[in-house]
């Protein structure tokens, strides 16, 4: 199982490339404004959770890392490394849902939804409450209380986004999967 | 010289992991070195599956059960890796955008060499050499957006030839190409086949277009079995094509209508080799006996474009000075070469893009200020790719979506959706998941989801691309039915048969200008228009020449009238 | 959303900077940005910034190309400036260990020279990486990007994933645009008038078809790549990779020296990451 988790095939690489392109698009243009003013849900984290569950931690990490780094570069001229790395970490942890759910076999119900969401919540907490603030402090010497406040807000937003959008995408995906020997001509 | 087998299927069967029955049954097929073989068959008959077996995607990428054996160059493919096979078999996939993985043409051509660790300088010169063979050497720095469909196809071809493979496999190389580019593609393939002793396997729906150049054999697949393996002449004389639902060449249909018995000694496989000798008279008198169609009375004008110009970036004009009137209840074609601006024109009509100059009128009223949503109540657009429109899992929900978004009540939605699904022949599938449908059925779901909104005008972008003849006929007959109910229809298409058969009038775009707006039969016999718009003259025109009928245009028109009457339209 | 936007407005002006290999530019970019990221010495930061603005001039980047980026960054940095003060008005005092009050503000909060130095340094630290990134983005041919990454020992498969992202981003962007229009034609309201939950659902109606059609695309592309031997060996060569020449080595050595210089200033002059004039 462990070996499988980190296997990189051509498909993993292509999924990473295309996934990162969609991540960029969503990250830059498809933010759903939240009821709290001046903040928005990044639909992109729903996407990275979805892709990570389908293609594993390597794809998950690279999709968020590349997608975030390139969108920052396009928007700000340079990647914001602390947050880019945190994004990568979140994608990596989301990837542990790979092989732990039955979504490929066309089932995504109760227990699978729970597994996915537990992993997704851990991933977001580690990334935004630990990695991002710590890097901010190490690299930029940002005030501790500020970065942790930001981190908590980001974690909550991204948990909601990955939870809602990721779950919906996985449910929809499971509906399109076919089981072994299940297709018969009518 | 003894013929040397290069691909050998023996009692070969294959069953996909998710299927309950084999997709290929008991295939026995030998292809010899240096042959050029065409594989045809209805959609879902297993042509691509057969191709996947040859290039190694089966069993490498698609899992399933294999029985029997397949040997390439005498070695069983199960003992080889996909990389070893890729040195022998070069595959050009149908979708040239999917195959184009490099950021520029040069990089894409070099892709296989890069993976092989060829040093930089050797790579540069080899790429140059191969690019010259397909006339792409001036465009090596172009990105995919700057290349036309045909140029992308050439790039793909160069990309597989660079490896010096022995077998070239083409899966539907003509889909989405305009007729002239398709013709050029067939010529390039043929030249490569003649100049090198490569073995060529072509999978294609457009039989007549491939038969523009000679092939060694044609193999017909139906339901996963080989039902014919013969040369082109024999094939078109037999009933196999009609029985398996593959479109026969148009001139053969015409000969049959005229009552001529098509036999092998007429060499009917290619229009170039056809000899009709004694049958000339039969064809002539058949043509004379077709009563001319009485012209329809013209309905009032529903849609008008007046001097419309448009550009995406403000610099490069895409459409210039377009004028036309569309009458109520008409069904017309919009044709022209790849990148001529056909899809752009449909976007302007739907309000997806705003015209830079000129006016679009609906029943005399300027619709400039109408939003996309408001225009959608008048004009419905079915996009080329159904996957871009489908957003729901169930057919019913997908079709109901537009009505729900408009706030129509559920009680009212139900009968409307049911009615539309019935018209579209989808009633039996009403609670099916869309994922279980074939491409053609998905296309009909998207048509249904637009129809339910009751548009007065329907635009369809390439409704029949990649569909086999049976589904093609289904979709088209269904559109004719709608047209009878009073819906005005614009078809955007590269299929000249479709234009001839179903739309009396056609508009031709070339380089963003309208170069013709006239009878379909006239367009396909007019050299100037054909050349400018990358079209291809119909083989009926050649048949007229062979039969000694001077007025080709009339002959083509006669054929259309005859067929329409035959099908009782 | 503007589909007319190009991802990077890379333009082929012929300047010495454009002629450097992508690999060189990537390494220089990393050296210089790590130099400013590490140092909290305003003198070092300003020097590097002046140097990079000069290089920006040499590479003849037009202001119009970078206007939006500059705006974005300004908004970001100014917001950061304000909230940093609101959250931690005594941060500078903590860092430098002294307290020189300039003026008392409300309550117990006062403005100190330490806070000013800290915030001004941080301000420049943030904005000084921007010209560096812009030089890299606007003068590097996207085709060279992947081979450069591979050149700094990033695994070639990961480097190729970046190349695929650049290749397919415009396609995906166009597809997104098409899907959103098709859904609008069916009555979808994307304007700001819709309620929050509706906007959320509407966003999904566009994202779902986009993602699901991409899954098909992934299968197709990975088949095409397998068929052409991607991943068969441990290494790979690159068509676009330029050989390094003298100018490249000069640039590499220069940026390495600047990086080393910045470390040396911290190690031998400041004896910490901070320049502390208050002691
Ligand atoms: N990956 C797959 N898994 C399961 N079944 C498949 C798969 N690919 C194809 N099939 C099934 O195999 C059958 C043959 O498909 P194939 O793609 O070979 O048809 P085709 O002759 O190439 O058709 P078309 O002309 O439409 O391309 C179809 O019924 C299809 O549903
Ligand atoms: N969104 C867009 N932005 C910029 N240019 C575009 C856009 N869409 C199309 N074009 C360009 O406009 C031209 C006309 O494209 P259009 O899609 O209308 O051609 P078409 O006639 O439909 O071609 P095809 O037969 O290949 O579908 C092409 O050169 C294309 O590159
Ligand atoms: Mg096929
Ligand atoms: Mg088009």
C-alpha cells in the first residue's frame, strides 16, 4: 500500500500538469465570496483535494505547489514562498486519501466521505496553522499573533472549500465509475 | 518475393476490465510489411480497441483479458513493453490537441527523441530534417494556438516519424479537418507510404475520403468481429457497407439509384479508377428523368446580419463585413476552412461576443442590447463538444437545468422535459446517468437541453463529427423533423455530404469573409469557391463528367432532389 | 475574466538579459531572492533592489506589462503594513531589544523607531523580490522553463509537469470561458446579484464540466505520451536547452557573490540576520 501511494506514472504527471493549470485558473478567477467581508473561499483547494484523492500525494503536492506558485508569479510577479509551500503540504496530505476510499470503484458514501474529510481537515490544519505561520516567522519575521490569526482563518476557509467542493466532486465522480464486468449491451 | 508478416492476430479476443463481454472476438488478421490497410466499421465496433492492441496501450494502459495471440514482427506483444513497441509502431491519435504536448511545434516533434536522451545538437538537426518532410520547417517556433488544424496534424505526423518506426497507425486522422486539409493529409500519408517502405494502418469513418488514394486492403469490423477483408473494388460492389451501416462513396449511391449494377470490372473502389463504359446511357437517362424540384416560396426573414465585423484582440480581424438573411423555417449550412470564423460567427449570434461593427437583427429588431440569457430564448447553440455543456449526472436533471435556472415550476418542467426527451429519442433513458451514454447520445442530450428552452433558431456546431453513418442519419433525420415543426436551423459542418443532402443553401466563409451564399449543389462544383474555402469537389461531379453530362451542378442538384424524394422529405 | 490575457507576456526583445539561458536566469533569481529573504538588513535589501531595478531597465520591460502586478503587490504590502502595526506595535522593540519612542498614540500604544525600522525593512524586503520575479518571467521563454528546472536538479518528470501546465493553461482558460457562456445561455446568473448559496451552486455548474472533461483529456494526453516513450529512462534531454556561454557564467558568478555577500554581512558585520543601529 505504501509503495502504491508514491508511484509516479505518466498519468500522474499529466494529471499534475493539467490539475495545476485548473488550480491556477480557479485560484485566480473562481473565488466564491464568503459571508465574512473581504474574504473568499478558494475553490482551488476543492480541486486539489479531489485530484489528490484520485492521483495520490505526489500529484496533490505538485498541483497545489505549481498552481499556487505560478498564480502568484502571474499576479504578484514572484511566488510567496511560505504560502506556496504550505499549499504543497496541504495537497500532499490530501493525497493520503488515495487508495483509502472506494471512489475508483464507483462508491463514495458515509465512511469514505468521513475518511476523506478527516484527511482533508488534518491537511489543512497542518498546512495553514503550522507550516504557513512558521515559515512566515522564519522567513519574514512576521508577528506571531498576526500569522496565527491569518492561518486559522485560512484553515477554516479551506476546510470548508475542500470539504464541500471536494466531497461534491468525488460523489459526482463516483457516479461515473463502472465496476468490473458491469457493462452489458442492451 | 515472399510477403513478410508484420502484424499477426491469431484467434485474438479482448475483454475490457469493466465489460461483461469481449469487445474483440476471435480476430484472425495478418498485415504484411509495406501494406497500407484501412479499417472501417460502425462506432463502437472495436476499431480503436484493435489499434490499442497494436500500439501496446492494451494491455499497458487499459486492463482486460486477452486470449489468443498478437505478434508484431514475430514477437508476442505481451512480452514487449510499450516502450519497445513505440520504437516499431508510431501512433497518430485522433485529437491533435491532445497529442500536441510541446509548447511549440519543434518541441513537440522532438518529444520522442528527448525521451531517448538524444543529445541536443543531433536532435536539432533531426527535427529540422523531419519537419521538412511534412513542410513544417518554417513553423518550428509556433505555439499550438498559432497553428491551423492541418498544421497540427502535420506536427503529430512528424512527431511519430522522427523515431523511424516501421508501422504507422492513424486513428481517425480526418475528424475535425476541413475537406481540403483532410485530402492533403491523405496525400501526405500516401507519399510517406510510397517513399519509405512503412506499413500503414488507417482507422477512419470517412471511407470515401481515404479512398482518395489507393489502399492495399480494407478491413471491416462489426461488433468486434472482422466481417470483410478485401480490396476496395470488391468491397464497394458488395452489400457489406450498407449492411454494417457504413456510408458508401456517394458516386456508388448515385450509380445504384440510376439502376446500374456495380461490378468489380468497373474498378469502382476509387473515383479515379471508375470506368462506367456501357452504363453511361443509364446514368444519363436517369438524370434526365428526375423532375426538377419546385422552388419553395420564401418565408419572412427571421435573422439578419448586416456588415458585421469582429476581432477578438482588436488587432487581427476574424470576421469582416458579413451579410446574410435567414428565412423562417430554413435549414442552412455554414462551411469553410479550419479557423475561418464559423464558430466565432455563432458566438456573435448568441451574444457570447459583441460585434465590433454592424448590426444583427431578429425580425427586424436590433438585438444589440439583449443579454446572453435573453438571446438564448430566441437562439439556441449546441456546442461542438457535448462534454462542455453537460453539468449534471442524470439526463432528466441536465435537460431540466435550463428551465430550473429560469425559475419554471417543477410541475411545468416535467411534461416539457418528457416531451423533448421523446422527440430526441431519449425517453427510455430518462433516469439514466449520462456517463452510461455513447458520444452520439450525449450529443442528443445537449440538443434536448437546448430544445427544451424552445428556441426559434437552432445553431449546431459540427453535430455529426466522429459519428458513424447510422447515428449521423439518426441525428440528421431528427433535425429535419424539428425543422418541419418550424425551427430554423444553422449547421456548422465540415461534412460536404451533409451539406449536400440536408441543406439546400449554404454560406461559405474564408479568411473571415463571406465568399458565397448560394445553393449547396453549386458550391461544390465551383472551382473558385472550393479552392478559396478549402472545400473539396464532390465525386458526383466527376461521375457526371464520366457519364458525359456537361452540367455537373445540375447533376448534383438532380441527385439531391432524387434522394429527397426517395426519403420522402 | 479576460480571455485575451496571455499567461506571461513574454516578448522577444533582444537584450543581453533575454539572451541568457533560462537555467542561468532561474539560478540567479533563486540566489538573489534567497539573499533578500534571508537578510533583514535594509542596506543589503536596498542595494539588491536597486540592482534588480537596473536589470529590469536593461531588459526593456515596459511599465504596461507590469502595471497590474505592481498594483496587486502595493495593495498587499500596504495592507500588511497596517495590520502588522495593529497586531504587533511592539514587534520592533522585541526584535532589536531597545525602545526609542517617537510619539505616543492612543492608550498604551506608541510609535517607536524600532517599529519603523522593522516595518520599513519588511516593506522593502517584500517589494524587492518583485522586480526579480518579473525579470525572470518576462524575459524567459516558457519553453526553456522546464529544462531549466531540470537543470537545477528538479526531477524531470516534475519539471515536465510544469511544462504541461504552461502548455494547457490557455486551453483550459478558453474552455472555462466557453462553458460559462453556454451555462449563461441556459439562464445561469453569474452576476453579483445572486444570493451567496446560489453563486456557490452556479460556480459548481461551471467547474464540474470543466474538471470532468479534463479527466478525459488527462487520459488522452498520457496515452499519447506513453506511446512516444515518456518516462522510459532515468534522464531526458531537452530540445530547448541552451548551452551556457560566457555571459551566463558571469551572471551566475555575480549573483552567487551577491548571495554570499548578503550572508557575509549577516555573519561578520551584523552578527545576526538583523541590522541593528540602536545598539
Ligand atoms: N476503456 C474502456 N473500458 C471499457 N470499455 C471500453 C473502453 N474503451 C472502449 N470500450 C468499449 O469497447 C467498445 C469498442 O470501442 P472502440 O473505441 O474500440 O470503438 P470504435 O470502433 O473505435 O468506435 P468509434 O468509431 O466511435 O471510435 C465500445 O462498446 C466501448 O464501450
Ligand atoms: N477566444 C478566442 N480568442 C482569440 N482568438 C480566437 C478565439 N477563438 C477563436 N479564435 C481565433 O479566431 C479564428 C477563427 O476561429 P473559429 O473557431 O471561429 O474558426 P472555425 O471556422 O470555427 O474553425 P474550425 O473549423 O477549425 O472549428 C481562429 O484563427 C482562432 O484562432
Ligand atoms: Mg475509435
Ligand atoms: Mg469551429
